[in-house]
C-alpha cells in the first residue's frame, strides 16, 4: 500500500509518501495565503492509495481534497516512534507552537503540553529575532555557538523581545551573545513544557527549530538528557500521518482531537 501524509503548518507544508513501510518521498514548501494551492503543488504527480492530513489547515484540506484528518499530537507521536522506536519524549517546535509529548513503552500518548497562543519561543519568534540581528535563520545557530557568554533576553512576548533585542544592540552588546541568550530562552520555554508533560529517555526533537543545533544543545543542558534530532526534523509529523493512513478509520477516530 502507498500512503500519503500531509502536515499543513502555519509556516511550512510537509508531505511524506510511504510504500510498504518505507519512505519513498518527502517534500516541503513554504505556506502562503492559499494553503490549498501549496498542498496541490506538493501533491502534483504523486500517487497514493490513502491520505491523512494534520496541522492548522487540515479541516480546510479535508473539505476540498479526499483525506481523513488526525491531531498533530497523534501524528507527531506516531512519526517519532517510527524514526526512533525507543522514543518516550517528543519536543516539537514549529512555526507558531511548541509541543511536548510523553509516551508510554508502547508509544501511546500519556500526556502533552503546548504553549499558549503567544508565538514566543517558536520558529516565528526565531525569525523575528534573526531579522533584528541582521542574520539569516539558518545562521542563527552558528552565531549563538560563537558566543563565549550569553546576554539574557527576558521578554516572553515576541514583540517585546524584539524591542529588548534592539535595545541591547543599541547598548553595544555583541550579536552572538544576544543570539545565545535568545537560544537559551527558547530552550527554557520548551524544557518547561517538557518537564510538565514528563521527560523520559529517549528524547526526540522535531519541527523546524530543531534544525538549529544551538537549541538542541541548550535543551540538553536544561533537561540533563541527550536530545536526538532526526535527519529531517520537519517531516516527522507528516510521516506519522502517512503511517496512520494505513490504519482503520476507527483507529483514527479514537485519536486525541
């Protein structure tokens, strides 16, 4: 059977195609004002028997394109266990939210915690701060890693944090120290959620912010455990959807909302 999973996030749309338990395709596109058009572009030319969608745009997608839907929590847990069968904790930091999931020995969701509606500590937060520091998001990890010490950024609101960073720059604080302070702030928020959900090895770090190795290291320092990052941390939830597409409708309906 060939199954498809699509994760329609606030910043990026991800598609995974599995066939007989093997990943055959993984594609990503930046989201836009027309998420359905982005989804159709990703699906163009792809063949599959079943499809499951998740993410912010899953219900819109399901109304327009034949697909079942599932919660991001279930999809993230399923994809994480497929990539790392020993995974008991998932920390996912995406464009607009942060999730921490604890799983039992069989991979079932025990508990989860999510950030509130504020985007602080998410991918969008990182984009805003990177722009204030005149750095690319892809450069942010290396910039933070080059600092001998950090300059704390205390604001928990993205807008206020940006203003705080601008003030620090005006005071002559080195950019890399600010970048490290922001990195530690992101890790602190994510680690706090993880501790509330429960941290059990092995820990898998997923989502776009997991591409930043400085955040990975800061998480390890906060959690006092090794934090693993898959080769493509953005595609994990889409893989979970593709795996769930092979399940019965009853199994999907029983998943968390």
